[in-house]
C-alpha cells in the first residue's frame, strides 16, 4: 500500500538545515495497525506527515499503491489526501465555531458529497462515537475526549483506506484515552491504521506492528502478528470535486459563524462602501453642476428642468394633450406657449419702462406681497425681482400705473388697451435678466400674445398672377378695418403684374410660414389705391411711393397668426429623472428637446482639462488608499481564520476550494452591506427617511452608477481575497499549519 525507500526529510531554516528523519525504508499494508513510537523529537510526527502527504520529503522515494510520488505536484498530493487519508490529531483540529454535526458534514462537503446524501452517514457515524445527544452542540463546549471522538468520526466518515493519528490521546486523561484507543481499534478494521504515540503501553493490545524511532532513524520494526500477504486497497472511488452549492453553503455559514469577526468585517465594508459611494456621488454632483454652465443661442430659459415638446405629427397641441402630460410623474408645470419663455416684451409706462416675461396666470405663485387681485381684463399681476426694482420704484411708478406692452422686434403693441398693474409678487430668485419681471395674463390675453409672437416670427409671401412677392421692408401686408373680409386693397402698381394691366377681381394668395406651421388665405383684389384716394379708401394720411402695401381685413390677417400651440415647454420636478420623463413624453407622441443638452460651455479649455486630470489622480489615489487600508484591516481580521483554512485543506479541500470559500465569505459580507446601503438610499431618495445632505448627494446617482460601484467593490473584494489566499496558501499545508498553531 505505502512504501518508503531511503526517504529523508530535512527542515530548511534561514541558515540551518535540521533533519526530520533520515533513510527510512518501510512497507505498510492494508489491515495493519501500525504504532510508531519513540521519544519526543525522534521524528514520529514528521514521518506521519510525509506518509499522509501533508509534508514533502527531500530524498528517496515514496510509493503509493506502487506509484512513485517524487514527481507529485501540490494538486497530486491534494488528491492523494482526499482519496486515501483520514487524519486525527493530538489537538483535534476541529472547527470550534461549528457544531458536531457541521464538523463532520464539513469533510463530506469538501470531498464532493451532495448535501442530500450526507445526512444519514453523519448520523450513523455520530452514533458510532456515541455523541448523538451533542449533535447540535458547538465543539468548543465539548470535553477533550469528546472532541477527539468527533475528530475520529470526521476521519471515519470520509471512508478512506488509511487512517493516520498523531498522539490522539496526548491531551486526554487515561480513562478517555483508553476509550479513544478502543474506538480507533474498532473503526480501523480492514484499513491501514498508522498511529503515533510516545506511550506504547496504551496501544500494545491493539498493535499489529511496532516501529520505534530514535533521533530521526528507525531502530525497530516488529511484527506482532504474522503479516498477511500484501494487499492493496480496493474500490477507491475517484475523488469528487466540491459541489458549487456546498461551497456557497459553507462560505455563507462561515460568514456568520463567528459573530465578532462578522461584525468587524461588516464595519470595514460599511466604511469602504460609504467612502466609495460618497466619493463617487460627489464627483457626479460636480460633473453635473459643471454641465449646467454654458449658454445657447436659441433659448433664453436654459433651466435644467425644461423640456421642449412638439407633437410628432406636427399638429396643434390640444387641451387633452396637456391634461395627459400633467398626469405624468415628475411634471412640475407646463408652459403652453413656449415662445414666451425665450422672448421678452417691453413694458412702457408714463415714467417707467422695463423688460418682462409673460406667463399664464395659472402658473402664478402663491400670494401677493402688495396690492390686490385683478378685477377686470385689463388689470394684471406683476412679479418683480428685488435686485432690479426698489421699493420706491414699485410704489411710485409701477403699482396702479398703466402700461403699454410691445413685442421687442417691431415694437408693435400687443394689446389694444393699456394694462394696469394692481398686484405685486416679490421674487428672490438669482440675478438673471430673464427673471427681472414677469407679467401674469389670463388665457385670452395669452392668445393675443401668441398671435403677436407668431406675427413677428413668421415669413409672409404674396402670390399674384404667378408672381411670388416676398414680404419684407418694401412689400408689406397690413391689416386695415376699412377693407372688407375676403378682399385686398392693393397699390395701383400691382396692375403691372396683372394680365392686361388690370389687377382688379384677380385672386391673390397670402402665405404664412414659421417654425411651426404653414398656412395661406386666398383673397380677391377689390380696389387699388394711390396717393389721391388713400385717405378716402383706407384713412391713410400719406402713401410711401417706394412701398407696395397690401391692405387686408384684420380678421383675415389675424386668421393667419391666430393659431393653436405647436410647441410647449414641460418643467420637471427632479432633473435627475429627466430620462424617464423624456421617454414618457416620447411614448405619448412628442418630439422632445432637453434644453440643458443644447448648452455649450464656452469656458471649456485648458482649465477644465486640468481639473479633469486632477479629479482622475485624486480618484486613483483614493481608490488605492481605500484598497490597501481595507486589505490590511481585513487581513488582520482574517488572521484568525488561518487555522480554519489549513484545517479544511488537511481534510481534503484544495487550495482553490479554500480560496473560493474565502471569496464567498467576503462577497457575502459585501452583498449584505451593499443591499443595506441601497435600501437606505432608496428610503432616503423617496423621502421615507429624511436626510438632507445624503439626499443631495444621492440625487446624482442612478441605477447604472450603483451597478458600476458594485462591480468595483466586487473587484476590490476579489483582489483582497486573492492576495490573502496567495500569502496564506503559498506554503505546503504543514508549513502554514506550523506557523499558525
Ligand atoms: P516527534 O513528533 O517525534 O516529537 P518531530 O517529528 O516533531 O518529532 O520532530 C523531529 C525533528 O525535526 C526534531 O528534531 C525537530 O526539532 C525537527 N523539526 C520538526 N519540525 C520542524 C520544523 N518545522 N522546522 C525545523 N525543524 C523541525
Ligand atoms: Mg510529534
């Protein structure tokens, strides 16, 4: 079964070489109960460790079932231990935080059994060692004799052909020792039992062979019973790899097993995760704040809460549309006439003039600071920014004064009547000329504003007898009440464009085009005017000979501009949820434009490149510092686990298994902490827990960011466990074990 030919073992120190044993020749067979005895330091344990593959040898050759082992790798020895060896130690080598059942189960799980097939086996063997009522007791609570019984059960349950025991009774009183020896004898029938003891009397009655060591040499090899003919072990099952489910099971068991260790790891991970999350979110916040800077040529209101919408089919947006939009989540308000956001009007009083924005009075904030609410069509509320208007301005020149409102391109009056300011709201918003003053108007007044905005932002064209006349400074279309509906009064010059030099009663089409729509109206030229009849026909004092003006009825004129709304702005509550809102609007059939995305930061350049580099460097340094800090703390915490990991390797776990268990343990802690943190942030984000500061940071972190962060933390955990495992497992099992115990 096992054969040693001239085998020697040396221990190499820094500058010394010690001899464990020298030139041993030995052949061990199945069915033997071999007792190795000798004084302390004579090399018994060393020999046993080499025999059981826990330690390497330097000279000679060891054969296992006739196979040479001098070329064995670490993995080959792992397999050998797994398949052939059951170990029993003087110091028991149990996992103290496990129960009796779990200790025995451990060896089976490591050796590739399924959870479902181990239960009966374990109970059987616990009965055999007579500890059934301690099944669920932690082994740390057992007496020495009981512990050794558990260790024997653990060696037995694997059902290997060879059992090795190193001073199994060394820590026991003589009564328990006797019991243990008897048990060992019982269970070792048909196996090869190799037992080390310095107290030969205790085992004499069971031994079939006695080997005596002295000073590293074998000085006696005595057979007590006639040697059976050589017999090799039969039916040795190929070793099975550990099941993944059992790795996870054990990894998780180990996580919670030792409470102080678990809590310490949780604390370290909590700090690690919070530091990572905090750093990450403040970078995101900074980035976001930076992206808000900048300006854009088209839009004056560049708020990061503004989304511009148009219907995909380019039709007019109806009231039902607005109602639907308002039911979406994250909608603060809808500014139906979007043009008003980017265009100001000029407000002219007798003594005072200023620029203002127009808004629908539905969006008017809370309560008045001065004055009263409007009582008729021509009374308005004004919101003013304190930085632009003094108390005196307001009292002397604004409140209860009449104003004319003009659009800013052509200074055309928007309303027929003057408007009187009867109420004032003070506004403390940041200094921004767009927010200097806001006039609140009712819907019908808003329509008039829109019409006038359309008027100034449209291009007109007149088509007459195949001629296309672009309306500009020289050619104009002007409303005049004296012209009947459906008719045009044209300058007599138009005759030159007509057939037979007569334009009367010919059709004339006025076309309008702007960003939102095109439209046209076809009228009939009824009369022509000239210098002489202009006064009588149209009420004009004079006629400019260089202009050709088409006078048409005001209703016809305004029908070209009095249109519904084609473009509106939606203001959202939380700019961090803009993507969701954009999608919802898209689903409802709108083209969307998020105004912030159109901003160009003209200040970008060297300065911002520098600040990006700085951020990067700082991030890398912080991540590295976090990594090493957590590595060292975790290493210290895990130090107490070294015994555990060596023990499971003695029991047959491969180096890889041990590493994986360690990974699972760390990842479990990470997951617990991370789930906790994510839960807490969900609660804070939804306002269930109120935490202003954390909320302000979390706003900038999205689902994807949590995922990135998670991957990063997993990566760090794997790195830590790899480093740790490399250090712990680079030596042979016995070397590690010797250092730790
Ligand atoms: P025993 O088990 O019979 O008491 P050991 O096998 O433990 O003896 O030791 C045999 C010899 O090997 C002793 O001289 C001991 O000093 C030496 N030895 C054992 N372990 C080591 C070690 N890790 N490093 C150096 N020398 C060792
Ligand atoms: Mg010893």
